[in-house]
C-alpha cells in the first residue's frame, strides 16, 4: 500500500533505509577512487528516477553497484576515472536495449524462464553469497579493535534487532535496523571504533566533487560488458523484491520499465561522476524484516541521501559507522533474504520428490555460493547469481518435467 504523506513514521522508516544502504554505497567509491558524496547524490537521484519510471510501484533503493568495481579500477588506471564514468553512461544505455528486447519478446515469455524452482534458488543464492562477504569484510577482517570487540558490536546489533522485532509493540516494531545501528554505534564509541575526529573536522556544507564523463570506445566496451552479468542480477533482485512484497513486478509495472529505471539511473550517475547503480538487497532485507512495503519510504530515503551529499558532517557521520555494526545487521538481513527463497519454493508447490527439481536447486546453490567464475572475455565472467541463474534457466528448460 502506497502512502505519500510526510509523517513521522515515513521519515523514520526512510532514515532506516538510508542507514541500511549507506555502508555499501559509500564503500564502492572509496575502493575505486570516485567521490563518496557524489555516490550518495546519484544513489538518491537514481532511486527517484527509478520510482518515476516505475510509477512508484516497486519498493527498491538504488545504490552503488559492486559488479562494476573491477572494470572501473581497470579503466581508471589506464585512461582515467572520467573515461570510466563515460563507460558507466554507456552501460546504462545498454539496459535500455535489454528493456527493448524484453518488450519485443514479451514479459510472459521471460517470466516462463523463471519458475519457482529457479527463482527460489536465485533468491537463496543472493542471501547466502552476500552474507559471508559482508561478515568477512565487516567483522572478521575489519580494521580497528580486536576480533572480540568487533563480534561484541555485531552481536549487540543483531540482538537489538531481534528484541525490537519480536518483543516491541506498535510503531517501533518497524524500526529494528535503526535501533540496531544506534545501539551498535553507542557500543562502539567506548571501544574506540568510531572516528569522532573526522566528524568534528568535517565542514557543515560541502558541494560534492561532480565530474563530467569522457568517452573512449575501448573503455565503453570494457565497462558495458558487465551489463551481461548485472542484467541477471537485476532480474534476481526484482524477483526477490516481488517475493518479499508478494507482488508480480514482472507484470506490473513490468520488467522493461524496471530495466529502464535502472538504466537511466546508471547513466545519470555516470554523467555527474558517480558509480553505476543497482537495486539493493540490503533494503529488500529491511522490507522483509519490517513488513512495511510502502515505496514512499524509499523515496524519503532517496531525498535524505541527496541532502547528505551536501552536508559534510552528516555524510562523514554515516561513513564513521563502524564496519561491525553493518556486519551485525547483515547477519539477519541477508539471512532473511535466503529464507524468502525457501518460502518461494514452498509457496510455488515445487515437488522436492522429483530429482529434476533437486538437481536444479543443488547445482544453482553450489555454483552460486562456491565463487566459481565462467570466463566470458578479458576480466569479465559469470559468477555468483548470474552464473547460478543462467544455469538454472538452462536446466529447467532441458530436464524433463513429469508434471
């Protein structure tokens, strides 16, 4: 249900989505050398573009895409980051080509490639592949503090989220992630895991370092080739979002429109010097945990992201959220996404007594979680969700179905 009033409830829920996406969105530019403030700005504007194209029907947030980190680094080192953002502009336009193809062949034909046995497995792969990466980088290998201190912070976040979501009544039952981040931040302060000096030294107002793109055919080819992978990821994320909210977004507003929204958001990001955008599983996890599916709260989060891009102290405060806080929240958020996959298989009446279904699920899970990569060209290859999804589609088509 869409409610568009500016209420305290929608503002708080929007802040919760902002906090959930901030760590990953900021991390991508920090790795690639792009501006974190610009990334926040383009995530916010990109989300609003997506919601405008999809008529505000799909509750997603668009943040920095990890799939493009490798090629941005390669192109940036060889030609300069301006050429990498030029490639990102072109990559967004490739999404429009995918949308045209979907429109021509029909959404129903595309949808038939993704029965519950495939989509449920895809959703489980999303949760199970993201979880260990986030826990390793944010808890086990995170800078600062001892391993015991980092786990203390992570468990305090997870425990708070459990307590709020299970035992708290009323409106605050919808804000477990926000409370978890607050408790985790407070626990981190006396442990010295928060860089308070960075907040104090930041300016209150700062214009993001926008950058105009430059174009080079080789850079465009390198960057755009990643869309082969992110196309499958997009389908997986939209499928997951639909499974969480119990809506068929392939039908309404349609896969073509979600692809157009994602593509235009990515092209806009490249035009002003930001990283490519993608639909965020972190925010889908928030939807699953809170049960609040109002797309307007994601639009509120987008506006907050745009504002944060210009307010130095607030933006830096988000960047100082200790990694174990994000890791603790991810334990639950990505675990819930994986369980949504199980529910999709159950609700789809997938017969697990059929060997063909067991084989499809088994192979998809192993390929998705193992980290194996199928090379395509150069440094580009299918791995994780994209390899798992493509394999599942092929197996579902070729294996005989006794039904």
